[in-house]
C-alpha cells in the first residue's frame, strides 16, 4: 500500500469517528396546515413553525386607513384568484395600522387559502430556502416582514433585493412579500448622500448612494403610505375600541382622558387609542368589582 493510500485510509477513519459523534440531521418535517407560520433557524437549517395563537384583529377594526386598506385588499384578492399581483411595502409612523392590516388580512382571507409566513429581518438571507420549503402548492403564501429597515452591508438587504426582482429565477406564483417599515426607502439616508446629486439640463440626478437606497423600495410594486392620525381620527378610534369593550358612553371627560393618554404616550396612533380603551375599561370594571 502506497503512502498516499495509507493517508486517505487514516483520513476516512477519522471522518467516520467524527460523524459518529453527531446525530444524523434530518430534514424538518412539513408542518401541519396552519394559517400562519414563523421561519426559525435550527442549527444549520431553517424550518417553518406553525403559530398557535394568532391576533384576532379584523379588517373592520381598522379605522381611518380606508384608502390603504382598499388597495391592499384588492391586491390580495388578485393574488388569491391567481391573477397578477404585487409585492407591497407599507411605510409610515409607528402605530398607524401597518402591521394590524396584514394580520387582519390573514383573519379575513385564511378561509380562501391565504397563509402568512413571518420572517425576521436577520433571516431574510434564507428567502430562497423559504420559497423552496412552502408546505404545499394549494395555498397562497405571503412572507410577512415587520418593521423592516437595513444598515449598509446587511446580508438580508441583498437577499430581499434579489428575491423581489434581481435574479434570473423568479418567485413562485403562490408567493408574495408584504413588508412594513417606518422608512420609505428602508435604508438610513444621510445628508452626505445628497451632496453628490447634480442638476443636469434642469433635471435632478441622484447620487449613486441615493439611487442604491431607492432601488430596493422600487422593487415593491405597491407602496402604501400611512400618516399620523388627526385628533378627530384618534378620538374616533378610541370610541370604537371603547364600544368593543362594552362602553357606549363617550362624554367630554372620557375624551379629555383619552387626549391626556395620547400626550403622555407621545402619539395619537391607533395602537395608543386601543391601549387607552383597554386601560379605561379595565379600571372601570375593577372599580365595579371592588364596590360589589
């Protein structure tokens, strides 16, 4: 036996001993059918995990965002019907209903075959793997990325950019991406980025840095802008959630409490309105029990 053969035999024996130390990694079993999944990293593999407790918010619960709701519902209905539809970016201040709208879509359309897959920003690099791990082809899947933003060089940024519209391969016909963000362009924008922009023949030409930051957002075919609520809108939402808690009255004292609550929380958002209604209802129910 040559020296080379002895070397390879020793190497193979060593590999056999190393492999014996680790259990065989099995491919994750397909999850049982569920309206919603979460993509998790398990060692060197990712897998879909069914979400057991799903938010119960309905489309009718979302007030003062009628235009945004109408456009996203129409796009989703097209998708569920197997018609052309766009990936969507919902952007705007916190608490204005972006995430709630996506959760409400699931609750209203899950019986028509809609499924949601929640993916954290740090796992967006797994998008090609996720697309290949869809449980079946009978349902329509939306990858849901909440509160999305990137820093320069973030690996998830390039993976999302390629998946949206930058590769020879295309997304499966039964898959879309819906993302929410506080930023319109998903990347931080600096004053220095605009200093390299130029006016040529009366037209504004952005710098390469600005063009790069705009390019990802432009790959979403549907942009939906959410804006801060006016005081009247905020109070309308407060009254709605109080009604949901079984409180029909909405006098001036309650309005003043709701406005003080918003001031303390620094926002007149739908989330703050819902939080006030829960607090007010809970305080009153507790007082009633203690006085019984």
